[in-house]
C-alpha cells in the first residue's frame, strides 16, 4: 500500500513537471519566431550577424544618403558633424585665403557642403613657432581632422604625431610634413612645377644669363623640393647661371627687401623665379618701373588677381599656378573620407571630391590635384581668384 501511494505521488510530480515544461516552451516560441524573422531580414553576406547589427547597418545606410556622399563603402557613408580645422602656414596670406575660405569655394566651402564644422586658424607668421600653438589649440577643442600646410617638414611632427595618437586625422596640403601625416594633397607634380618654371624663364631670357630665386621660408618643404628640380632642369641650359637663392618668408616686406638686395648685388641679373605667391607679387612690385620692366624677367607661382596689373603693363609675361580653392576643396574631401573611415590613404584607393571628380591615392599616401597652369595676357582675364 505504501509503495502504491508512493507511485501515485511520483506520477503527480512527473505530471506537474511536464506541465511546467510545456508552459516554458509556449513562452519561448515567440522569441524563436522573432529571431528567425531578424535572421531572414539580414543580408546574405551577414546572415550570421545578430539582429542588432542589422539594425545598426540599416541606420548607417539611411544616414549616408542624407550626406549626399558619392562614395560607397562598408561604413555606409561619410560622417557628419566632424570638427575639422584648416591650418595654413599663416593667416592674412591671399593664397591661403583663397584655398581655405567658403567664399572662394575652398576647404571651408567643402566642409559646409559635407555637413562638417570647419574652421580656419593659424598664426600670423609662416613659422613653426607661430603655427604649432594653433595646431595644439585645435586638438584641445576636439578636432577630428586637421588640414595643415606645413611651415616645416619636421618641427611640426611632435605636435602632429601627438594628435594622430589621439585619433585625429592629419592631412597636409600645399606643403608636406611627410613623416607625420595621414595623407598629402599635392597641388601639382613637384617635378613639373620646378622644371616648368625654369623652362618658362629660359624662353623669356633666351636661355642665357644670371638668374636668382626668391623663395618663401628656408625650411618650407614644397619650396625646397621645387628648387631642387629647378637646379636639375638648369643643367639643360648651360648658359643660365643661378647666382643666388634668397628667402622672403612669405612676408611682403621681407620679400621686397631681399628682391631689392638681389638687384643691388647682381646688376647683370636677367631673371627671377619666385615659387611663392607672396614673393612673386613683391618682386613684381619692385620690378614695376622703367628701370627694370622688360629688362629683368620674372616668373613663378602667383594668383591671377594679384598679378593682373603686372601682366597688363609688361612687368610679367608668364607665370604659373593652379586654383588654390580647388586644392583646399580636395584636401577637405580627403580629410572627411579619412576621418569617416571610408579610405585609409593607401596607394591605389580612390575617392570622389564632388565637382573635381575622382582621385586615386599614389605613392607615399599622396594625391595629386593636377598639372600647373601657365597664365599670360592671353588668358589671365578669364580668372578671378
């Protein structure tokens, strides 16, 4: 009898246990169905991803279409709201004003279009000691990206490297700091700029005579690279002699003084190359009189608006440049692409910079804007920058 009662008790226990299991199974079925639906809604390439990942990807894709980006990638689009600081060699320099400002269609214009917060800041002189505090201040304000025209290839590096360690994207433009940036936006082929300026001057002085160079700062990466190619190109013209290279430091007063010094020291000077917009404008002003006009040729890199007067009166026949606004615009797009994780800056990668078209990253993480353009009386009136 006791065994019988015990069996009944056990049977009741089994019955209760099975009932509890059934209830649990019933509660679990909706969850299983939900997971199944989520798995079906994910893409075939990520079918094993959790439902939350699929939702995140969908949100990212929706955000990308609102940015208007023409790029495509796994991240789904360019980030918006990035803090990007444009840091030229110095403020008040018309070349960089054109390259950077929203009014000219430069870097800030591109950043505004992309939905980023863009600011231009720098020191007042084209020196590392003036530029470094501006870089440090930008980082302390939470910069996501810096667009820098380097006043020195190495002096800025401790500051830029510190920024990069904090996750800040560093893009150089116009003048490079090769060992401490993510990407360099080169305005034109370094070799083409250097060699073509010598060729332009040689044509004007009959391939013969003493010439001099009025550069910017002695430490400026781009200036020194161009001058290196100028010296190589001069080997093609054995009757042309480079007698001196002087430095105006991208300061109008200093550039004027060193140009006047050249004229006093070398009375037989036939031509001057100034591969800096500040320098060529200052040199043109010095040569713009009956004593020198038409007797000493001048070429280099200048902006059309600053040089129109000197081209019109014959002080300058030809000079070169590119559109600085396009340079800044391209640098801004590159910075946002990098800061958004769309590209890494590796050679062979491509991205699109809106109106400028598509660009491919070359060796040394460098992107080339295009070849230099020669301005003369035949075409200068067509340009306003």
